[in-house]
C-alpha cells in the first residue's frame, strides 16, 4: 500500500505501513538546488572547477549544477563518444590530435557535432581558462542528445556536447605495477577502435585486476595476441632492445603511444634502442620481454614489473622504460608548440 501526504513546504511518499523508508518530493527548484549545494558543502577542494554544456549553452563553475539530462541517449543507451587531453603547466597537450580522434569516433558512432571543429576547440580552450586549472585533465563528450528513452536517436532534437575540467596532479610514474591477464571478453574491433562510452568491459576488467591485488589487466585477442589494457595501450622492450607495440587493427590507436613512436627514434639514434615496430605478440613472447609498460595520456608511461605473478625481466623498472618516459614527459612539459596549446588564463 502507498499513501501520499503533503504540506505547504514539502511532500513525502510513504511506502508500506508508514514505518518504511519515506521518499522526499522536492516542491521547488530552489529547494532542490539547496540540497545539491548541501551535498557539496563538506567538500573542501572542488575537483571539478568548470564544465561546459551545450544544453545550458555556456560554462558552469558551480559543481552542484554540473549535470546532464537523464533522457540523454548517452546516459541510458550509451550512444556517445569521448576523449581526453592533459592540462600541464597551463598548456593543453596534444589537444588537436585528441580532437581529431574524437570527431572520427563521433563519425563511426553516427553522431553529428552541434558545432564545427574550430568551435569545439575554442570552447575547450575557453573552458580550461575559466577553470583556472594549471594541472589536470580536460574530458569531453559528444552524445546523441536528450529527447526520449527509445533506442533510436530520431527523437533527439540535437546532439549534445559536454566537457569538464578535472583538477588532478599529473606526475611522471616511476614505480612499477602488477597486472593480470583479463578473463573479461574484450570489445570487437568495430567498437574497440572507436572511443565510445560503452566501458563496462573495461570497468569489469579493472575490477577483476583489483580483486587480485593488481593495478589493471591485459587483454588478449581471440587469436592469442596481446591487445591492450582497460584504458591504455601496452608496449614492450624485448631482449634485443626493440620497442614493440601491438598492432592497432583491433584496438584503439592511443594518441600518446603514437607520439611515443614518433619520439622513440631519438633513442635509436643514440644507440640505446635497436629498433621500433608495431607487430603481433603472443602471450609467451610478451612475457619473455625484458621490460613492459602501459602508455596513456595521464601516465604517460607506467612501468609494469609483474604479470600474472610472473616477473617481467628482472622484476624491476627498466632503464629503457624510464628513458622512454623521460622523452614523453619532456615533450609534455617543454616540447614543440605544435603539441602544446597555451591557455590564455585571465
């Protein structure tokens, strides 16, 4: 039995015999806003200094209002794509590269942007400036948009663009981590090569690793070749001092690992590396590598020293791994202006 009661200032829904949980009904938007602010009142340092929403048509600085409609098809159907750029020392690293991939993903997902690329870029730079964040990540999404709860986006009046700045400490990783081989099925190539919001396999893969005391996992494809991590690429150094990255035909071609492949020839020139290649690697070949690492935007390189309780090389962080990490880190901090976009903070 359900009964409803109301007064001049509030409404409640009583479930069962009246002694069960009572659901509060907000009587006004001002009351709801007060509750949203109350939820953030105990948070001393707000992790999200600014958000952009095409639904609102502007930048939001109040974290209590950083919301998206529940009928947005990205929320209930997963019809959306996303990407990320690193904010470091007041610069956006590889924004254009990430933005190009973002729009390629949107095209594969059949989502049209509400703005041209130049406008998206301008919004992201202005959002970062408004956030006053000098170190963190800039994450952004294109969705089919709000409209209804059906499968088809035909009822959505327009696609939607959202972006948020997350303040976090981006540091060079110098300690090694443990990984496992994931038992969670990886996504098919059609979806793995598109950076979409359907990340449940990635989440379960990460949770599986944490359950076993590892940092994250490694996916192996149906042919027995190394694929990728749950949200990062993986790379290896064999005993011949070759840098090997798995082929990108079934996995996401990470912007950071592609940049690593552009920078790594410097180590070939000075004799530290013998060669660089993308190739298929079996599990046995990969586990016999002398060094192993994750490669991703906010790492940029994370050494891997143990895989399925099997040490990689001597089980310590390798010198070549750190040399590659130094190359990427230097590129992020003080590399060419073509990679770093200055943010005009007020």
